[in-house]
């Protein structure tokens, strides 16, 4: 009676898929020769040289030699006359196991231990540790991505901005982090509270990699105290606060940090001419600043305040 060996069948299928995967990476000129070669190897089940084995597994021969020296993965035999390494097709699945763990930065000593003694509990513990490390790395990468994406968007807005034009636009809600209220002593500029913010950024969980801006309580505060924002803000997409959606009067100004020039007056004149009420907070966000402009007097800021039509 014919008995089907499921494990052997699965192994052969996986090996054949590896061959097909390798062949798919070849140019048309090489496909026929390599296909004939590896089909012969597969059907005859003969041992492979280190070059053949490395090409099939898509792993550098130097890595195979290193893993052998580390007692992680060894050839099935050595030629006694020339000491050449030979590998069996049946080793391919074990090699995939070793390569997968190596790609996850698992120490070779741990891989050797697991390769020698397959133990579900040891492997489970390892995967728990690797999973935690990967999650931490993913969070770090996501943070870097958000920072780059945020700065790229602001720089792009600045490049396209018509700096002399005021306009009313609808804006979706935007997450931000509103920092504690600034306390100014006589003679202070924005620099003193900003220095305090930088010193306390770790305790307040404010990531200074994200762009910094400011908030004024209202238009009156913006007009009379342009150099003294009531709060600093961090343009962080993960912020727990938000600038709510609505229609905003938007204008641009060039100058050093919080040097808003005549923009407050121009915004007031525009509102009067177009029968607009300027309500709520004024937001200032730096589109082009020290990261992309050398001359601080040429920093480009976007200022916005919510409007209501009379």
C-alpha cells in the first residue's frame, strides 16, 4: 500500500519553490541553463557545492563560511581530498530557519543553541523578545517618519506660498501640543521661556525634533505682543491637543522668530474690508526656519486665525 510521507512532500515542494524563486531572478539568457542545472540537482538529489547552495538560498558564501565557523550551520560533508564544502538539498529548510533568525539580529550563539535543540518554549521566549524589540523599533521609525513628513509638508507649503497675499481658507483640524503658558519677566523676549521649555522638554514629553510655533490668546494679543507668544506649540501629529477645523484667515511674514512685522495690521485691515470677525486664538507656524534658512531674518512663518462672516 502506498504511504504518503507528508513531511517529505512538503520539503520537496519548498525546495522546488526555492529553485523557481532563484530562477525568476535571472536574465533570459541564463534561465534555460540554470533551470536545467537545478532541475537536474533536484531530481538526482545530489549534494551541492557552496556556490550552488548559496545561489539557491540567495545567501553569500562568506556568510555560510562564517556560520560554519560559529557552529551555527555546517555543510553535510567535506571532500577529503580538497576540503571543499558540500551541502544537501534537505538542509535548505534549516538554512532558511537560521537565515530568518539572523535577519532579526538574533545572536549567533542563540541561533546555534536553537538549531541544535529545537524547543518550543525556548523559541516562544525568543520570539516574545524579538517581537518587543521590533515593536520598539517600529515606534522609533514611525516617530522619525512623522517628523520628516511634518517638516516636508511645512517646507512645501512655504515654497508654494504667496507671501504678500492674505486669504481665507477652510482647514481641517490639526493635532498639536500646546506647551504651558509663558511667563515673561521685565526685559524678557521669547528666548527666556523657550530656553525653559527646552530644558524641561523631557519631563513634559515634548519632542523638539518637531517644528515649534506659537499661540496668542486673541488678535489683540497678537497686535500688542507679537514677540511674546502666550504659548509655544509643537507641530506633532501625535499631539493630544488640536487646532479645530474651520475657516481661517491666513497670512505670511518673514523675520526672526516671532518678529511678525506688519502682518497683524494687514490681517485686521483685510478683515475689515471683507466684513470678517477674527475670533479665538492666533497660530503661528514656521514653514522655513533654521533647518533650511541660514539668514534668520528670512525665516518664513504662517499665521492663522479663525474667522466668522458678519
